[in-house]
């Protein structure tokens, strides 16, 4: 069981769900943030993908003067010395893994479950996905970084896992170098990252959404 509230959408309501994507929002947003992206991905009508959009709990965030807001973990310091609450991140990863198990219990094969995350959500997706005992279909990491790259315990089931890493070349919140470092860490850990950069800030853009849709089709197959 998980205590995270979720919003769900299915890409084709006329067919039985045969794949799932659990999509995590960024700092200060909620589960509704990425709901509009579902029809924009251009997934084929033959797919019946259940999109699960959980909302993080509201906690005080140190870098925002202790303001309470939805966050997957606390951030104490930004910049090159970025400090985070790693224990909080791992706790959120555990909640996401509970959502993964729920999708399996609902009849979706683990190999057809993807994790996606933007910014903070991407960092949690790395931890939750790579340490998961069930073989996943892949991870989509958007405008994010990999703060637990040196501490994550990678489960052998994830060896060779495909990972889509997308980032903005003009991101003022998370420098693109952090995404490139994440891709390199993924390679070191035995994953297969695909990297794309776009002329954008800390956001998503139409070209990126198109690429995500193509990548999902490749990973899920026909």
C-alpha cells in the first residue's frame, strides 16, 4: 500500500491496460502538473497505458526559507555543493516502489512499467527504479540530476535498463552538466542512457515531448 494521492489517466479507455507509467512531479508542483502531457505524447491507439501521477507530501523546504510545499525530499543547499536529505529521498523512493507493486498487482507486467520524473521527481525515479527488485521497462529523467549515484544499491534485475535523459541547455536551476554527469553515472552502473538536450530552461518543450513519445513506443514495442 502507498499513502500517496494519485491522479490516473489511460491513453486508450477502450482497451485493457497493458502498460503503466508512474510520473513524478517537481518541487512545489503536484500530481496534476503533467496530466496534460498524456495526449501530447502521440501514443498509438493500440496502446492502453495507465499514467499514474502521485503527489508528494507537503514538507518544509530549507532553500525556500522553510516554506511548506509539495516535495519529495528537503534541499538544504543549491549550487555545486548541493545538499539534500538523502534519507527523505530514499523514503519517497520506497513509496514509489509501493506504487510499482500496486501496478503489478493490477496485472501489468513489471517490464511494461516505466518511471518518469521531472527535477526532484527524476532524482527519486533514479533511486526507486534502479533499486527495484522487479525488472522495469525503463526510466524517463527530465531536467534532473542523480544525487544518490554513489550510494544507490542497484538491483541486478535492472542491468542494462534503458533510461531517457532530457535536459535544457539553458536551465538556470540545474546546470546541464548535472544531467550529463547523471548519464555517465548510469553508464557506470550498467544502464543504457539516451541523452538529449534542448534549448530551454527548467521546463519541457514540444520537441522533447515528441522524443519522449518516440522513446516510449520503442521501449514498449508493438
